[in-house]
C-alpha cells in the first residue's frame, strides 16, 4: 500500500503528514517537561532545607551543552546534504551527530557514577558531612575495624553498615525474602557459625491429611524448606479460615431463623463463634519459625535492609534478630562539611547560628575545630574583599552592599578543604565530576571521621533518597537522557539502514531526517534550560 | 521554508551563524554565573541572576526553535499545534498557584470567616 503524503504536501495542512505528526508529539513533550519543570519550581520554592544551589560540578554540564548544540548544527547539515542529494556528506554529518549523542551519554554516566559513589550523612544536630566511606572488617572476635591502605581483603565491607551480634533469628514464613536468607546463610558460613532450626516444623494441611514433617529441629537454615513450610502454613491457615467462615455462616442462618424480621445490626452482637468449640476442627498453623545461631555471631547488613535497636533488629522482610547491636560507626573521608541546614534550624529556633555551630558535636573534635577556624578566617577575608570592592550600604550600622552567601559562610566545600591544607585551590578541570579521593594530594586534605551510629539521622549516597533536589535532578536529566538515547537510535537508523530509500525516493528520506532532526532539536532545547537550572542556579 | 536545494545551500551559512551564537550565549551564561566581577544583583545567586540565566536560555531556545526547527517559516497548522502545547505546558507550571489555596496561608480563595 502506498503511504500518502510522505513527500507531497496535503492540501488542507500544507504539510507532509509526518511533520504534523512530529509536531503533535513535540507539543505533548512540551507539556510533559512543563509538568516536570513545574515540579522543580514547586520543590525549590517549598524546600524546607537549604537548596543545594550551584553545587554540581559545572564542567561536564558545560561540555554537554556544547556537544548538544554542536549536534543540533550537524543534524541540520545532514538534512541539508540530503536536500542537495549529497549522500556522502549526509553520512559524515549524521555520523558526527550520533557520536555527539554518545559523548553526551558517557559524560552523563561519569556524572551519575560520581553521585552514586558519594556518601552524605546528616547528623542528629543537622550538621551534614559528605565524603567517601572507608572500608572496614570484623576481626576474629567480631569487633569492627577500619582498614587503612589500598588493598582490601575479600570480607571487607563499606564502613556504613550495621553490625548486629545475633543469637536467635525469627523468620516470617509469608514474608521472608530469599536473597536476605541467602545472605544470612553465606555470612554464617564465612564465620563458621550455624543457623539451626529450633523446633521441628511439622503439621497437617487439614485434619484429614497426613502429618507432614518439613524439617527437623537442628537442621541448618535453607530457603528450600522455608518455602515448603510456607506452603504448609498457608494451606493450614486457609483451612482454618474456611472452617471459621462456615461456622459464622451457620450461626447467622440460625440467628435469622430464630429472630425473623430483626435487623442484622441488632443480631450481630449475639452471633459469636465459640473458638473453644471450633478448636478440634482446626489444624495448628504458625507463621514464624525460630532459628538459633551457634555460636552467636555478628551479621553485617546494609542500613536500608534493617531497623536496629539495642537488643533486637528487624530486616525489611520482617525477619527478627535477637542479640546485641555492635559498635559500628560510619567511617568516611570527609570532603565537605555543611552547616547550612543547622544554621537554618538555629535561626528558626531564634538562636545565633554561629554559636550553635561552634557547639556542635563535630566541632568538639580538635581537627574540625581547627578547620572551622580556618574557614571563618577565609570568610572574614571574603567579607573584607566585598566591602573593599563594593563598599558600605550603611557603615554606621555595619551593613555592607555585598555580603558572603550562606553557602560561603556555612559550607566548607572540598575545594576549600584542599585550599586550607595545601594553599592551592583545585581548578575546574581537576574537580571534573567532583572531589577525587584517588588523587593523593587531594585525599590527604580530607580528614577521616567516625560517626557513631546514634548520631546519624540520615545517610545516603547522592541519590533521590538524599533530598528532593537530587530526586528532581535525576528525574529531569534521566528522562532527558532517555530522549537522547531514543533520538540517537532513530538517527542511527537513517544513517545505517536507509541507503535503499535514498536511491528509491531521496526526498522521502530527507523528510524523515527532517522529522528526526526536529525531535533532536527539541532534546537540545530541553537541555538549554536544564543546564542553567540544575548547574548554575 | 527553504525547500529548494539552492535555498537550502544558502541557509547553511545561517545555521552555522546560529550555532556560533548559541555557543557564545552558553559561555556568557557560564561567566555571569561563575565570575564574581560579572555578578549582577547581590553577591551570589539571586533573582537577578535567575532572570538573566532564564532570559539567555529562552533566547537560545527561541533561536533553536525559529531557525533549526524552521518555526520562523512554517505553516499555520504547526503554529496551532505548538501553541496548544505551550499553553497547556504553562498551565502545568501555573498549577503551582493552587498551593496558595491552602486556607491557613492564603485567605483569598477560601475564607473561613464567611462560613456560618
């Protein structure tokens, strides 16, 4: 079948059809991104924490802007080449366009990786530290040790885990999550402990069925028999519920027969199932099984898996551990100290931010006290510099025309740390995608900090969990990145699989490339807004 | 729109020029945001910086739309389609104003005093 209006224009619209199509699509895209930008504005206006303005490393975003603008030019040249029937020229320009898309995604990947590897901790007094978690291990006695050095043993783990000395584990049969069970089994194996079933799991699916033994007491934890036990439990529970429902129905029939015309809400209190009488018809059904850990041993869990207290802990799948919470501080190399949130909270409470900060837990440590002193000196210098260049607004009352921002006042960034240590500020290129802990000269400027478990109120990598800024950052740039990938695939199809169409009907291919190019320009257009909004504001 | 091969050939110079302008504007955006001497308004990021940043971005977006996407020379149908998109897109952004319908913060829409 001939597809109409691929080359010639339709009379009523004056356009070939696919152009109307792409503009309809772009109109819907404008609305989609409009909604997301609206979300950004809303989150920013109503943020109840200091918005991290101008904190992303600018260089990757800047290069990506150049790359996308360049690709917008080349895609229009590729289309022009087709219009002039120059296949070779088309190939070159389209090739550059797709290469630009690849560069864009690689840079995006570098940026994302840096975020996902960067640790942030908010303490219970709203002081925030950022950095890289160090590695730790448990010694033979189960005590937590930080490993210093370049080489890590296999059993090393990031020093932001919860260590829980466990002697008893209770597993919820309907909710247990197999990967957690496997983790328990593996860790026990590694430390030479055994997780042994406390009581034999046996029972009947219903009173008439045969007694079935699923596992004997003393058997080692395995996912296989947990699944069998779950099946047995669910069958028994279903049987019991059925019996109860039948009994309730019978009681209602009797009650209605004995009290004709009486409304149900008056009868309800008299219709009661006699549990004792029902008991013989039921089968025992227990939804949890207990295991003993012999000998008791410390398990190491990701913080997102576990809610811990002193003597018990609960994994996300309702597995309950009993024992004792071990000393397991979060240990990191600190590359930024941020008191903005603390200052905001202090102001809200009517306190003097600087004195609240000076009394914070972190600044009781001599090393950090010294850093803060250095920082205050540098803020003072900046203040003086601004007064020298822009003068006073009201000298008598000490109000200057220009004053340092909250970020400059309350945040010690990684470049500040390096500057305080070495006297030299890293350049834009050196901090390409963020602070590098691999470079010796930087790493020595980043002090180690041990944060006790109870001081941590939120810890996260720089992901949507950390705050709404990163949530909207990943949503916007992620969706934009998907558009780049999608656009590149379509353009690559024109480049690699359209020679036949070019020879048959070059104008049709030119129109296709124009339509693909329109989408590509739109992707560029979105980035033109994303770059200043996310990186510079 | 430049549709004949000759017209397309001519238009290429314009495309290059626009590309160059976009590059320059990007650099200007960066400098205004990062170089202290070019900081407008108060020290650091503020409303003036935001206005300048968004104005430049809008200008760049306008150039891309007008020249690269040929909107400067397009049929009426397309204008209708895209303005619909923009109107509804703006409506999405203006939805934020509904936040002010919170009766505790904003008494304009919903005055408890009038309720008997």
